């Protein structure tokens, strides 16, 4: 798809959550490669081994850490151009009737509450100039136009909700210059998929990194996979 992109992100600042491994690390790698100053969110900053990015303590289920991370980025750089809400967990893969309540809480807190609250805190910086981008790493398992069966109810509903957040951000703040998009990275080999998936993290990161390069006139409020819009 032909979209207006930044060739370089030099001078721009990005925050990637869950950036210590898997898709998140690959997204951070890609943004660094395009010249961005990248903050790599991690529960334990010591887990961020690469020296070409800034490790930042960020548990997306902790409001205090979320606010502190955004405050640090503002103090150090004065801007935030890209927020990639990548951090996520899988539930116990059972049906809703069998799933422990604490598994539901943990999944919704990480996959939906966290991105929503982090975006809330980040919005003043993202709206400070036209073209701030929010990239929500979602999943085809959360597509509301398809039958959601086969277990994993908390994960599925969390990703459906994340897509709802994308649509809300586009509707509420699109007129102020914000670009918000959801992306399905595909079935990727990560700890979450227990190494059974066919895609590499690098392949899964390609479209999120592409979305992070959108210029202000690029599309917003869409659900993407492999650089093409998909039904919600």
C-alpha cells in the first residue's frame, strides 16, 4: 500500500513497551535503525542489553511507573512522537467457564488497562505536534468480525478492547493530529507462542515499525496486517 512515510526518524522519540525480547525488541531494533531515540520499556531495565536505546522501568500495570516513565521522557527529550503499546501476556487458553479469575485480571490489566492508561499519560506529548503516532499491537484473535471461539477469552477480549481504544483515539484525537492504528503481527515465535509459530519476531515487527513511520497525512484508525488494512 502506498503511504506517506518518514524515511528517517532522526530527532524523533519513541517508547516501546515490552521491549526486552520478541516482537517488542524487534520493533525497538527497527526504530533505532531508522534513527529514532528509543526508550525500551521493561519491568527490569537491566534486561535491556542493547546500548543503542534507553532502558526505562515500565510495568504497564502500575500507574505510578507509567506516569514516571512519561515524566522521564519529557524531562530528557521534551517530546514523544511514537508510542508502541506492545507489552502483552497470554491467558491460560481455557474457556471462560474454566479460566481462573486471576488469569482474567492479569491479562486485561496488561493487554488493555496498561495501554489505555499509558496512552492517557502520553497524550499531552503525542499531541504537542501534528502526527504523533500510537501503534497498538493487537491480534487477529481479537477481530470482532470473526467468530471468537476456541478458548483464550481474556486474551481475545483484551485485543478486541485494544482495537476499540484505537478507534476511540482516532475519533477523539484524530482532528488534533494524532494517528492511531492497530496491527496484527501474525503468528510469531515468542515465549507467548512457546516457539511453535512460523514467523520470526523480525517479520512480526515489520508492519508495526512501518506504522511508526507514518507521516501526519497517513491513514489512522485502521487495523493492519502485512501493511494492508484488515476488517475489524
